[in-house]
C-alpha cells in the first residue's frame, strides 16, 4: 500500500485527516483490502480500490521450508525483485526479515545478494508492505521481531528504514525488537545513534583484522574495521544497547583459534555480543565451518569473556537463509 499516494487521494477527496490513520490501522491489523474497512464510507472504499490499489507489490512466488520459514519473492511496480522472509521459532517468536533495497551495491564475497544487479532503494511503503504480506500469511500469529537483514544495505536508505521502524509497533513489533544490520557504513551508524528510534544495531564484521576484512568485504577499504568499531562503541555509549556482531563462519578463512583470540581482543566485551552465523551455501568459493569448528570458536570467545551465540539456521533449502537472497534478473 502506497501511503504517500493514499494521503494525496484522500486530500483530493476532501476526506478528514483521520482517514489515513484509519486505513493504516486496518492494514496493520491484517486487513486484505479496503472492502474490509467497515468504518470507511462504502463509496470511498470503492474509489480507493481503483485510485490507490491496496497491494502494490506483486507476490511472484511463495516458498515454504520444512522448519516453517516462508520466503516471498515480490516485484515492485517497476519490476524490481525483492525478497522477504518470515521465521518461526520454537519459543513462539515470529521474526520477519525485510529488504531495504532491491539488490545491493556492496560486493561482499560470500553473499549472494552482492552478486546480483543493484536496483534501487525501497520506499517506506514497499518495506511496510513486505511486513504486511508476511503478517497476512503468518497463520494468525502476531509478529514479534523484525530485522533489516534481507537484501540491501539499510544504512544507505536509513531515513526510509527509520520511517518504517516508526510504524512497526502498529504491527506488534516494538522498537526494541527491531535490529538494523550494517556492513559498517559509519555515517549510518552515527545517524542511528543520534536518532530517536531505540532500535538495535547489528554489525556484519566477519574478520578480526583489516586485511582479511577487506578481502571479504571491499567496503572495509572505505570504512576500516578500527573506525567502524569505534563508531559502534560510541553507539553503545550513547544508547546503552549492546551491538550484535555478526560473524559468518568460513572454513579455513576466519575460523581459526588465533582469530577467535584476535576477535576477543578487538571487541569491547561490554558493548558487543557475537553472533556466529553458519555459512549458508551460495555459488561462492567458500566452505562453511563445521559444527565442531563453530562450537570451538564460540568456546574460545567465551573463555576470553566475550558473549557469543550461534545463530539458528532457517529456511536454507528454499534459499531463504542469510546471504542467500538473490534473484537472477
Ligand atoms: N547489508 C547489511 C544487511 C544484510 S544482513 C549487512 O550486511 O549487515 C545479511 C547478513 O547475512 C549479513 O550479516 C551478511 O554478512 C550475512 N551473510 C551474507 N552471506 C551469507 C552467507 N552465505 N551465509 C551466512 N550469512 C551470510
């Protein structure tokens, strides 16, 4: 649903200011279209149906994994592909993973999205609609968490991302249960630290030293590891919210014992929690670390006093897991 167009259409029809909020409230509660919005005049509902179609993204494909993960492949009105994912966890959490861009301009070597063509930033409405479409298909269960960990770099589209965060509580997702993930785009980290939105920050780190990080993530040349960590420490100092460090485990590349020690040395133990991510296969040249290697790495971090967890892998067989979102276009 295009909230900007809707606002204009309502103004043109000299509707009272509260109409926009009414429509949004219905949408946020899971309505499938204007027809259900019984407190709107019938004639208006019919007009809106034509003037501002309720669904603006076309759902091209729905894939479900055995673990209950749902991936939607959607298209914008100008034919850009986007993917959005719903994950269900054993403890009842329902977490949505949203795309902030179609494709991604960054070229992290291990990530499938980085190898597809970059499209453009997504609008506020295009991001909200991903959430609405997933909510509709969540089997009635309320959503609890949202992560901007789908396609794209949220910090390159931060104003829109923050606008989306402002509205997610209407879908039951509180600000503290939202995480914005970044490759380490420092201006974005600073802007987030200064914003009024108490969302969490996640940093894709993946290497404990500058040389390896540059190899894996060319963006490190522009924003070196040391500066990125300093920006994250500032974020923590200002917000008192721990930063999640994401670290994808690549066999023989970044999973050695000495690298765990090095990681423990560069991280301020108060400010960071490490989340080790099992590598999800893409066409890339990497092999994931074994379960044993991941556990040993975590053990080494913990022995140094670093909080570390291993991320549950969801939706791998439908290519819905971290780093697997890519559409050949
Ligand atoms: N651009 C932002 C948001 C995307 S988040 C960022 O990079 O943080 C997607 C997460 O999945 C990132 O932490 C990314 O590094 C990780 N990832 C990418 N490819 C992966 C793969 N093949 N296996 C596991 N995780 C991967």
